[in-house]
């Protein structure tokens, strides 16, 4: 499956500034693994050591928020990596 | 060359560089703008190498490494992280890498990191890959040792490596206490006898104390100093009972603070920066009149050192990593405030001047030769 990943600005140091990337995978976990292969280090900034999405990160598949990495990603979907508004 | 002061702030990394006389200071940066920088530490075994502990408001914690004195940085391939858990186990995740310590001089690529929640990590390849230190993180007593925490979790800090023996380690936990290992971190023992814990129902507990900062003198490694939530202490090993040397501080000032800094060669000389620990704990300079206090006799007596500091209405807070000394024969002493000012003394604390202001909230001030 091929999808588009939209990258929030705090993570673009890992993507050479790219705001969108194409990625492969049929679940969010597979998409992030594919992303990690090309952008080493990016996954751990979003996902902790127990496979939990970090508290200030939000992941959407199209317009639905994904709470688990097992969320299904279909061909042509857009995965949004969003940094929750927080702090000062 | 006077070296560099690395200033880690809530919003990025700055460098203050002085001329040889330490008169003129030039501010450079920011690097990592928007990152929370908890600690920046030079490797005394390889002075071109620096490690930096960072995160952002959104992104997870990590470590960056420089091999060119901070000109460029590369992220660790495997940052500090707890091991995967089994069913029913508490799944702790590193919220922040809070502390970095270079390993023993005979172990050139070893580094230690402390985290919040309280975790201990080791790298044996210069900070590129980090492993959890099971001897502490999985110690059966660890949940009890670090049970009380702080609103931001417990902080593991002040990782000390005995220069005489790489297997001899100390750590401190806020809140949890001081712990010692004599087997390279495989096992740990509380070392808090003599320290007050007047915030606990039972102040005579063997652990659960709140060390804010602990230091070991490089020239006399058996000597430890500690700035604790409940006073200033000294311990000369092999003794096990801390002595409250803060009792010699003026009563109106008290002996509460975050940092404690040692003279590079004289084990009897140390500096602290007292804060108001009364009533609701404002944690600001006492009475709005900031002062460093210095001892030259191992804490038997203390002297106020405030020449050049504001005389009134200055409500400094100086965090535990935000005060340091350099290695000159007449050492420079430096501190950064949460209000974004850096103050410097180039005569062992006798006189002070502000060398940077308008910076973000300062978390860490360290000297790099």
C-alpha cells in the first residue's frame, strides 16, 4: 500500500525539510517503520519505547484520529503527523 | 583560551565565549532553537566531544553528540529508553534525559545518562547507542526508592564515577535519595544516613530524600558534597553518615538551594547559591538579594559573596545544572538564572557581573575548556 505522510514542522529536520513524503505500509506501524528507514530517528520522537504515541503527538489516517499503531492504512490514504498545541 | 560556557535553556542552546582574560564575553547561538536543553557536557577525555540532552514540547527525548566542539551535532542512533516490558509490568517511558556524565578515564567511550522518570542508562560507544542499566532500572527496590517523585516525575541526576575505580558509582534521585554501587551498577545501596527528610512522615527513613545536586571532588574522590532539599551536607568516605555543613550558614539565609559547585583543585572550597525554602517554597534568592556563599574550610564556615550582584529586588532562581566553575588557577564561577541572565565571577566568587541577559529560562550552565 502506498500513502502520503504529512510531516509536522518539528519533525522536518528528519525529512530534509520535506512537508510530505510517500510511504508504504498497510498499518500505521508499517508506515512509520518505512518512514524510519528513510529518516532515521524520526519514529522515536513520535512513539515511545512501549509503542505508545507520545502525549503531544497526534496521528490521523485521513480525517480519523488513530490511537493505535495497528490502525489500517489503505492505498491512497493520507497519514497526518500533528503536534498537539501545547506549552508556551 | 578561556573556554566556552554552554548555556542550555528551555528554548535552545547558546554559547558564551570569553577572551583569555575572561573580560569580554560573546554570545553565540541559538542552536536547537525551540528545543528544551537539559544538560550539555564536554568529554574531558576528548575535549572536542560534547553531548547534549534535548527534547521539545512535542517530540520525545534524545541525545545529540558533537565531535567538533559544538559546531555540528548528530543525534544518537538509539537514545536512552527503558526496556520492553512483560505483561503486568509498569511501562515507564523516558520523558526527559536530564543528566549526562562521562565515564571513567580508562573507558574512553563510556557515558552515563539519567532520566525522568528515574532511569539510568549507559553508552559504550560515545553516546551513539544507549542501553538501560538493569542493575538500577530493574532493581527490586527501585519502585520503593523512587516512589514519591515530583510533579514532573522523579529525576535521576548527579551520576558520579569514582576517578580511582570505574566500578564505583554514585547517583542521586529527586525524590529518592543518594545511592552507591561498587560493581559498575549491578547493585545499589542507599547512602542517606544523616540527611534530613523533614517533608516525610518519618524523617529517619533510609531513602526517599531529596538531593538536589551531589558532587565529588576530583582530587579527593572520597569527599562528596550535597545540596539537598533539606540542607548542605558533606560526606568523607568511607564514612556513611552525611554531616550537615549548612548549619554554619547564617540562619536568616538558611542552607536550601539547588546547585553546589567545587573548586577544581581545592577539596575544601565550594560555592552554593541559597534560595528561599520557607513556607510555600518560592525558590528565589532570599529576600530578593541574591548571593553566592563560599566555604574554604569544607563547610565549617561560609562567607557571603555578593559584590556586583543586585542589592535588592532581584528574585533569582538558579537550577541544579545551572552553576559551574572553570579550571583556572583562580577559578571562574558562573551561574544562569531562570530569568535568562548569566552571571560570571573570574576571581573565585569575590566579584560578579552579568555577562548575558534576555535569554530563555536557563536550565544548564557548563564550562568546556
